[in-house]
């Protein structure tokens, strides 16, 4: 046996060995990223959570030269660390992290959450133009954005989703056209916009505020506010396992071009059902979304495998076109449980522009609180104890090419059209409540509507 004299090892090598021993099981990517700040530091300053994740702190007032080991020494930019295995990314309460979006690239055992206060940390896709509006011609102004695509415009404290698909469609005040080839925004305005900068939500097809890529496992996103993204707020790729989205506030999502140039894209929480297993979406609030608050759907190329134990529970949605959507689940079977959700006020926040593509006039479609369409006969879907109330559109919409297996229990569906159920869709609940509010309401109907609306207000207030 040869006895090694560690004192003869170079100082840097000894520190690397010590760090690797203490961080046993931690990915080499984290070690490499931390090396500059850890060398010269006592590695014992780092701590781990109950799942063995290295805890790193971040703040917009931090410095990337800091260790990130505690609240007093936070790093600034979390993007390089989010895909590192066995890492807990803690973002400071109330801080606003402006970003084109963070991506968990096939990560394992990763937590992204808030620390240090009751306010959620904010991930914000808002962008501003580097130049100002200039007059293009009478009543139309232009500004260079050089963005791959955009969503809505943020103007005068509000949001504008009046996007048209062709320059010649700019007819009405407030409408805008984005030339994606040249990165130029054109805005129709009765007011002089010269000298103003453009503020817009960023994103493009396949992007997200937090994107969880294929192959990821053991990912938790919790207690964050995610806002102002033109595509998805949170996107979960296929071939993922043990993913949890918990207690997040996701809002003002959507507006970029849809796949193939169709409808405007944008879901608050999107899951691609291709070998997705053990996905939990719970205790979230989703508001002001162009498309669905929460959706599971097949990928466009067709799912390669089944998905199981998909859970959507105890969420609150408001001012979204769809509250919860299951769509195009035809290639492989899906096992999904949806219960204890409050789905309120389903509307088209774009005022008809979400489907305004090859037409001059806005296309008004009916929003739907709970939509299940184009399902597989082997799908097993449980709907239980959900409250679905919409002053517009349809509360329950079932449209399946095959007689899918639905299990409905103790749901409330209230809307101008309480339900639309295709003849091929299996439905036999005797415990659901349906109320059509298209006409004059009776006293009992008004009392029931107020009761459930108050329940929803209390629910979101607790979040």
C-alpha cells in the first residue's frame, strides 16, 4: 500500500478533491460553474436540502462572483445553473428577473422556488425596444425590435393583443403587425407615437418562461410569479417524470404565432403527453391567457408512448380562453385526474384577434371552461369536484373521435351554454350540476352563482 502525502498535492487540486467528496452525487456541471467562486472559499459554507440538492441563492442585486451559498452572498443570474442536476435554485422574494426564459435542459432533481419573504420571485418576459417609434406613414408607426417573435404590447398600464397577420390588415386604432422576417413592429395609432419606445411580451413558438425539456426528471417549480411571455408560461416536454408545478402565479401569456401560422399561441402551463409520467400541477393561479390556463396534449409529430398519473388539482383559472384543456390525445393512452379546480370567467382576452389570421374581421369563438377533444378510446380521465363558471361560452365541452373513458363526479358547470357533449363521448354522471345562464336567472340560480363565485374568490385569496 502506498501512502499518499496530500500536503504535496497542489493547493488547487486539494480543493477540487475536497469539493468533489463533499458534493458527492452533485453533477460536474455545477462544480464547473461554481469553481471560480468556490476556489478560495470554505466549501462547508454550502448546504443541501432534504433531497440532496445543493442550495444556491440568487438576487437581482446579487453578483455572479459571489458564492451563492447564502442570502447574504447571492449570485445574480440563475440561467447557467438551472439545468444542473441536484440543484435548488432559490430566487429572492419580490425580485423581478427579466429574461427571455429559463430552460431546464434534461435536468434531474432540480428545484426552482422563492426565498426570503411572502412575495413570490418574478420571472418576467417583458422587453423594450432599443429604438423609438417613427412615423411610417399617416396613422402608422414603426419601430425595430429584432425579436424572433412577440406577443402582446404593454401600453398605458394595460395589454394590447390586437395583432393582425398582414400589413394591409392594419385598419383600426390599436392594431399592430409584426414583420418577423425583418424584426419591425408596425402600430396603427390615432395618437402620435413618435419618440415612444415599444414594450412587449417576448417569446416564440416552442419558448417558455420556464421550459422543462425532454428527459427531465424530479423537477419542481414552486411559489413563483411567471408573467409576460408570448408563448407558454411553463412548458413540460415529453419523456419527463416526477414533475411538480406548485403554487405559482402565471399570467399574461400568449400572442405569438401558432404552429404553422394558425391561431395565436400561448398556454400558462403546457404539458406534452408523450411518455409523461407522474406530473402534478397543483395550487396554481393562471390568469389572462390567450389559449389554455392548463393543458395536456399530444405533440404534433405523434406520441411515441403512453402517459400516466397526470394530476391537475386545486388550481384557480380566470380570464383564459380555456380553463383546462385536454386535446389531441389520440396516438397513445393518457391517465389523467382533474379535481378540486375552480375555472372562472373564460374569455378571449384578445377580443377576437387570437384567430384573426387570414381575415380582416375578428373571429369570435366560444371559450370553454373545461375542454376534452379528440381523445383515445383507451384514455382514462377523471373529473371530480371542479367548479366551472363562465359568463361567456361553454362550461363543459366534450368532443371525441372515439368513445373515451370519462368519470365525472360532483362537478358544477355554469355558463350561457352549460355543456356540449358529442355523441361519441361517454358521459353518464348523475352527480354533476349544470346551469344555463343564457336567459334571465331565477332567484335560486342567482344565489347559487354568487355562492360559487365567492368560493372562487376565497380560493384565489388564499393563494
